[in-house]
């Protein structure tokens, strides 16, 4: 049976990455793509593409368009990719405006919790991997602000470190909050201690409270130095990160199902903290994880400068017939359609030290080592 899947935000890197991930393993899948941008949708790799109303500004019209496309093409799965569309589609499911059978998203309660950084911090407060934090607004007085500078204020809702910046003193913090309070009056802020160490991302798939598979990446650089868009990343292994992230998800929702991406940072002493949870989705670089094994199987593994044991591990992955073992969007699709999944490791599905570089108007590169 041909799978029929509607993928949203296909004009962006993440949505388009999902389409490519699915097509990499199952070219016969029929993918309907949607986006609200009439220009960016032209970059989509989906089989057919449709412009839809904005998911949050025109929710009713957006819902009607999704319902129309779902019925017209016999869609078996709606795969929302952007943060806003995950929230909106989960709301439609909660309100029974669209059938729950079309989604493989976590519960609406969990999505609301994870989207709000202040609520998330409050839920996990007291855990050793949660940074010190404090809500901050135009009305916050200096005498009531207890965090030690530097601090990192950011919007409580929004992905990619939305409206985040380093503030070295009270004057800078107040100026930042005041500026955005005028420009975006509905935005609220939470400040946390500034973490100046390494930056990590943990990607995972869950099924009814069971961790199916995960991988960790170390961020080494940004596209045009813009925080939130990774330009250089490398697969990374850490028992501490694995333990922290699994614990985080279990504390958030003991029956969690679907994708989960967690951002982490080190402080100056190397202690690791959770900074953000991206619920129901993974990063814009999902195609890197999916494609890494395919390209390494083409001979790139021979260039490794790692140990013999590492090379043996890499060769075992290359020789494994399950080439989609790190293709998170495709694994979610198989899980959604009740297809059996292979036995996969809970942690570190990819060998350490695989590097991925990307940038604007340049071809991406995947290789082993530095």
C-alpha cells in the first residue's frame, strides 16, 4: 500500500528535510506538501504542493484547507513540522476538528508545557540539569532580580533561541526587554544563567513512554553566525547527555510518544544543562542523520582518523542492512503506520565523529573527523 502523507512547512529547511528523508527510504510514498509562503513553496521536494493560510493567524481557514486536502488525497498521516503548526494541529486534534488517527504527536498538554520555556523550567525545577532561571518583564525591579550576570533572556515561547541574547548587566537586560516589549507586546521573557560552554542537540523517537532510538550532535558553528541555525555539527557520544535527556522526557510525560529534540549547553565548568525542548519534531538537519550512513557506505569511512575500535563500529553500521536506522522522520512514519521497527539502540545510533557542514548557496559536506 502506498503511504499518503501530508507534510507542512515544505518551503523551509526542516519540512523539506522531512520530505527528503521519507523519499530516501520509500520513493513510492505520495507526499502532499503545504506552506503559507507562495515563493518558498517552490523549493519543495514533495510530489504536489499547496499554498495554505497561515496556521496561527488564520486558524479556521488553515484547518479547512488541511481537511480538504486530507479528504481529497486520502491522507493517512499529517506530519506538521514547524513549532506553530505542531501546536495548531494538536489543537485541531484536541478539538476533534481533524481525526486523531492522522497524527503521531504527543499529548496536547505535553505540547503546551514544552513550548513554554518558563513552564518547562518550573516543571523541572530542582533537577541538577536545569539552569537557574527567573521570569523578567518591564515591571521587574533590579532589587528583585536574583540571577548573577551574565544572563540569557529569551522569549518564553518560540524555537531556535527566539529573542535570546547575552546580557552582561542590568541596564542591558532592561533595554533588551523594553525594546522587544514595544515591538512585540505579547511576548514574555524568562532569563536564565548564561552558559558559555559547548552546545549540544539530542534527537529521539519515543513510543508510549519507551525510548526507541536517539543520537547526539555537538554544534561547532552557525550559518552566518546566527544562533539557532546550525552550520557545523558532529555526532557525539555522552552518557551524561543520554541520561539527562531520557530523564527529562520521562519527567515531562511518562507515556511520551513521537519525536523529541532537546537542546543542552555546558557551563564554564563543563556541567550540562537542558535549555530547550522541541516537542513533536527534530531539527532542520534531520537529513544529515538520515543520509550519513548512506554516504559513509560509499567509502568515506576509510578516511577516518579514529581508533581501530571506532572504525570497526563504523563498519558494522555501514554493513547493517537497516540503512534507515538514523532516519528519524521515516522511523516516525513507520511507527505511525503500525509497521514493525527493527531493534535499534536506545542511544548513539550513529558513530561518534561524523561531521556535517552546511551553508547558504553552498553544497553540504559529510565526512569523518575534523
